C-alpha cells in the first residue's frame, strides 16, 4: 500500500464553516472534515473537466450550468 506524506499546517478558519463541513461530510474530526472537503473540491474539478471535454459531442445537456466553456 502506498504511503501518503502528510504535513502540518496552521490555518485561521471560521468555526461555523468547519462545523457545517463536519455535518455535511459526516466527519468525526475537524481534520477529517477539511480533508473530505478538499477531496470533494478535487473531485468536482475532475468532473467539470470531463464535462467540458465532452461538451458538444453528444446530447448531454448541462442543465445545472456547472461547466463554463
């Protein structure tokens, strides 16, 4: 199994936002919440790039207007 290097960072964050992210992601800790939120942002970027790549090549409609090309 691949080992992932982790680094320690210090941020000043809004505690209300952290609690909201914890609830949304069902995270037990603040660190887990931030990691899950980062994973979601990365996944969304990949989805948007994939949608942009296939835009206009079929009958898929961007009904949510998430991709701006």
